[in-house]
């Protein structure tokens, strides 16, 4: 079992995510207020709400993440670079870029690598996450693209956009094993299927570095209720000499 000491530490492994494309501004404000009271590593929001998130969370240590080429990744590199620059100007601290899956299927690894390199150059020391949409890939493609991402300088490989069916825990563990074997230096972020503290714990135990989840608030709240708010009144113990 993963040795999580408290709910604050658990929240630090979670990127609380809301990429709902029909969310209202009031609903987003509520989402951000929930995040504000919890020590998440980051919130992940659409480009529309990056500025609002930066303003709402300015007095916290929570980073603001967003997405580039989302959710299909088939924009050209120039478009992704322009989007990256715009989001950085708005204050984004972390970005995930969806790769061009057509390039991957055609084994055009040089194009994928060059795109990652160019975007990472713009981002500097801010975290670049490469989203590879694992459900669309076989294991050989996963092993190939994660090597390209690591070599090109990506900080994280991320497993899903959330727009496909979530992976089962066994599939998640398999993917983590592939990433660790073929690209041991790149960090791993899991998205999809992590909707409870139990699954979060299993994913972290398997070797993930971060979890991205729409259920981040509920995961931390449940952990806190189970592990920190349990009240037990001990019974008096009487010791007798033998």
C-alpha cells in the first residue's frame, strides 16, 4: 500500500480536473472554490477559464494547468505553439499537449519528437505533459511514443483526455509498467478510471507520479473522513497482576 501520511499529502498527488465543455462560469467558480480549500497539486481547466483560475487561486500554492490540441491532437505544430504561448501569457503553470495520433500510427516519430521539443523550448521549466490517449494504442505503440516523449524533453506522459472509456486498474498498471521500462526518466500521470480513494491508492502504489481526476475533491474528502475524522472513544483498560 502507498504510504500516504495525511489528506494534504494525498491532495498533492492530484490534479483536480474539470474540462467540461458546457460548464458555466458560476459552476467553474464553485469548482475552483472547492479546490481552494484543498492542497491539490493543480487544477486542470479549459483555456477559457485559465485567467479565472489564476485569479481565484492566487493566494494558494495550487498550480493552474490547461490543455493544448485538445482533445484530438490533430492540429499542426504551429497552431499548438500559438496556443501554448497564449496560455502561458494567461498564467498557465502546466500544460498537456495531445499528440498527433495519425503521426504515431504512421510511425512518424521525428515529427512527434520535433513538436514536443519546440513546445518544451517555449515552456522552459514549466511542466509539459504529453497526452498519448492509451486506449487508441497497442503496447508497442505506447513503448515507442513514450521513448520519443522522454528523448524530446517532456516532463510527463499522460494517459488519456477523458473523452474515451476509462481504463481498468489492470490496464493502468500495464501502462505504468511499459512507461517505466522504456522511458524510466519520464514522470507518469494517470487520467481515467480514478474515481475513488481506493483506486487512487492502487495507482500510486503501481508507480504513477500524479493522478488527474474529476473526482479529486471527493477522493480527498473520503480519505479525510476515513483516516482523519474517525472518532474512537477508547475503553478503560485495567491491568491486573498475575
